[in-house]
DNA sequence: GTAGGGATACACT
DNA sequence: GTGTATCCCTACT
C-alpha cells in the first residue's frame, strides 16, 4: 500500500526534504500505464545563498515555479536535448528545489526501455536526463502538482537505513557544498562517488 | 576526452 | 533588437 506524500512534506527547506525523498517512489501515469521508480539520488538547490541554483539571481520566466508553492514539479530543458525534473520545496516567495537525479526502475520497465531505446536496466533512469526520458517527462510537466496523477511521489513504507551526502555533480560553482544525497544503489548516475 | 544541440540570461546596440 | 557564453547532460570515441 502506497501513500502519496502530502503537500506539507515539501514545505520545508530543500536540505530537509532532499534526504527524505530517498527511497520514495516517483510515478508517472502515461497512456493507462504507470511508470515508476524508487528515488536513489537527489540534489538540493537553494535560492539567494546558492550560486549553483537557477534562483541565485532572482526570479526569471524559467525559474519562477521555484518561488511558488511547494509540492510541484520544476522541469527545465538543458544542453539542447535533456529535461531535468525538480521538486519545489519551501515557502512561497523563497526559492528551493530538489533535483531528482536517479531512480531504481520499478514498474513500466518495458515502456521505459522503448522510450530510452535501451535494453539494460541500468541505462533507463541512472541520470537526470535519462529518467525524464524514461518517464516521458517534458516541459508540459513543468509546474505540475505532485499530489495526484499523472505525476506523483509516494511512500511504500520502504525504510532507508543509510544515506550518504556528497558534493553535487555537473556544477562549476559551490562545488564544495555537500548537497547531493544518495542511497547505496547500482542505479546511481555515477557508480563511485 | 568531447561533440552534440537549443534555451536562457545578460550584455550590448 | 542582436551577440554570445553558459548550461543541474548523454552518448559516443
């Protein structure tokens, strides 16, 4: 039995929400099928105090959902071909988000393989651009409430025994801040970090 | 290691 | 308005 995470789960600092998202299940309803995976890697992004955050220089058309109510998705397009999905956290007016970086595939695996044009489980959701492709998440899923279909996060009671904190990946500033949170999993975006 | 690709933000005119 | 440096990446060599 799974329970969708309530809105108030997200109304805290990204640094509090991020580790608690580990072990939860991200689900995507698409054409009558549920595609889902367990979250094994996330990164927290803050606002004014975080040079690596899109919100560092204030509100823009792209990042404005980071300043809005918590519990919605922030999906953006980058490097000319990839989407990345974040979960908005914190209070209205204060920017914050948690980037979902990797999942362990759970259901809808055949469909994910089709979307990814890959056959190995590891290639499906082991990176932020990969998992959005596998779950068919794109710009139309920006600013979507994560409390209901077609995109939501739930708990199945899975207990996380141990998580690890490391520096974030793929950024060039604030690289010393340990804002990446991971489980021990073979589905991480990097195997050894 | 690096090519690929498009949006974005910001400096300028 | 135009120019351009950058980007929370992936897939390939």
